[in-house]
């Protein structure tokens, strides 16, 4: 698990991919985590519901 700071962007309320810097798309909520994915490179973030300072990072095939 990698601890990453959440982007504090009051204008867009969006997460940005740390690889290609594009806005990430919200996917679903699973096991108390909000899942976000970058459709260009396939990077995924799982943001914990109770502690938004903890973000799990993983990869999947781009769509």
C-alpha cells in the first residue's frame, strides 16, 4: 500500500493520474473504497472511505 496525498483541488474535485496527469474517472465503491481509474494508462486508485489520506495504487489494462 502506498500512501499518497489527496489532491486538494477546490475547482474540479477530481483526482489526476500521477503518470499522465489526466483526470481520473470514478468507477464504483467496493469494500469501503472508492475506485478511480485512468483510461489512458490504466492506473487505479482506491481511496478509503473512512480515511481519505490513504490511497492504494494499482494497475489494470487501459480501456
